[in-house]
C-alpha cells in the first residue's frame, strides 16, 4: 500500500488550521490510485475534510485530529474541483437532513459517492469534534457530524476514539457494506446513525454518549454485537429488516445530553452541567419518518443476550401518528431474547398500525423495577397482533400489568403472572409519560415529520 504522510504535504502541529495540507495528502492519494494517508503522533487542527475512493485515513498512536471550533471551516467541499458535487439548494419539501450537501449534513470527515474508504486508528489515536457550535445547526447549537457519509460502498471504520462529536458521530446514509469495529465514542451525540443502509456490521465498540447509541431506519441486514451502549437517551433507536443486536450491555451514560445546557454553555463547547440528562430511557425505540422510503417490511428484528442495567421503559413503539419520529411504516415484528432489563420505572409502549399490526415475543427475560415503582404498568399496547411472554421472570412489581387500548392476543408461557387490563385511549395516554403522550397529542396537534 502506498503511503502519503500529511507532514510531507505541509501539515504541522500548530494552533492554525492544517485543512489544506491534510486535504492535499488525501487528494494526492486518490489521484495516485489509492493508498494510506498517515496522520502521525501529534495534534493537527482541521476543518472539514473530504475522503475519497480507495483512500484510507490512518491515525498512528498519539495522533489527534482536532476539529475547528468555527462552523464556517466545514464548507471546503463546496470548492472541490477534483470531484465537484451538486450544490443546488435542497428542494422544497425535502428535509435538510435528507439532502447530502445541506448545512445539517456537514462533517469533520465527509464522503460522498465514494467506494472502499476507511478511517483506521491505532490504539491511542483520537478524533475530537470539540462540540463545535453552530447557531443555525440542529436545535440551534449542533455543529457538524463527526463523519457524514453519503452514497458510499465499502466503508471501514476501526480503532480510534472519537471525542465530543458536535452532532451525530457517524452519520451514514444510503450506503452499503459497512464495518464499524473496535472504536470508542465518548460524549457528543449519537454514536452511529444508519439510514437506508445495507449490510452493516458494528462490533466490539464502546459508545458512551449523551444521545442515542445506535439510531436510524430503513436499514437491511444489520448486525451489532459485543458493544457497550451507555446512553443519555435511547440505546437502540432503530428500524430495519433482518437486524440482530446481540451480546451488548448498556446503562446510563457518564456524558450528558447537551440540549439542556444554556446557550452560552453550548456556544462555549461545554460538555454538560447538572441540568443534563444521563439516564437511559429505553433499550429499544422504533424509528421511522418520511425522510426515506421504507423499502421492506420491518421484521426479523432480534435483540438477544443483552444486559440493560438501567432503563425507564421496557420498549417503545409509538406508531399510528403518535410520534413525529415514528410515522412512516409500522414495525411488524420484534423479539427480545435472553436479556436482563433492570430498574424499570416508567410505562413503555407497543403500539402499531391498525393495518400492519405488530407481533412481539419476549423470551427468557429477567425484568425488574426501580424501588418505589412497583405499581407502574409494564407497557400499554394497541394495534398489535400478538404479544408473547415466554419463560420470563418479572420481579419487584406488586402486580405486573399491561394496559390494552385495542383488541389483541397476549399469551403467557411459563412466565410470572401478568394482569391484562382493558383501557381507553385516554387512559393509555395518561399511563405512558414520554414521547407521544404529551399535551400536544391530547389537543390533537400533529407530530408528523416535516
């Protein structure tokens, strides 16, 4: 493999931007037919970089690729003369997060329409997103993603530690043949987001993030295994066909969700304060909105051999117009198998589509509740075909209960007895404290994504 050392192209350790020198090494590597771009031990400050086909960005031990704190330093791709891209404005009615060249899709490392790309780090290498502040970014503070990858085939990410991503750490869209292995993500927002991606493997990673650990929808043939998912939001906010999550463990995150920071704190790149949430809301929440067409039925989805040390809710599926991020196509099937879920404190939800009802199978689970929450229902359910509890042990509850808002079959097989109660829709609204059941829904306001 041919090597291209960034220092040979003028990169130096400095408090000034080294974007041009690093990009020059990437461009030379690409134009030379591909190879490895080497970032040596040291701190190298950069704005946005564009990685290209057959290029491997390689961080040696002690290398720190540090992002700029100025959001304006992430638009270099707009002047790309080697592979010019369409810079036309996002069409009316299309979300900024569904348009590859929008401001929302900026990234510290960006790839568009590339093949066989890689970012590899030796042990002790770091990429730092520095919580870059963008006053016009998502929620009026989030800056560029750590990596923004669009329409790529053959993506290999391995070995580095990513700190303080200003928005999602790995935002990967409309791509295939993806491997994410042995990386650590600390702080920032989502760990990995996949949308309209096929054939992805995520393994042996450690996500300790303020937002979701794994997120995305319209994905097929996805495996996540042997990962730590410590989150200040949701461990798995995901939708897809043929998805397997196994041998993972999760709890609250040591890094808080940054939304509750003051505007001044966000602008200055603070990590968190006492107002920031660290607790995990639920192991799994179904996710789908109208930024992508759902290409296949959402089924063959399994979470197995996982341990969730602390969670508010057992499960969260909020369809039927009930949540703006769950409004495209309903989930048809999900299985939890051989899992332990501890310290539940709130009522979850299984609510599908009346025309495409959901089937849930809870098999060989050990479930317990938080002290003082013994009378909280496990979840409310509606528009479901069947819910099975098989070989499940439910501890701590005075009377484990499920509230049914619609007709459906609940089967208990060698399981701690569960009380099944019929409830009105309004009673279900009152029981579930998060997401869909807000004053807006009760007043008839739409949550559908725009």
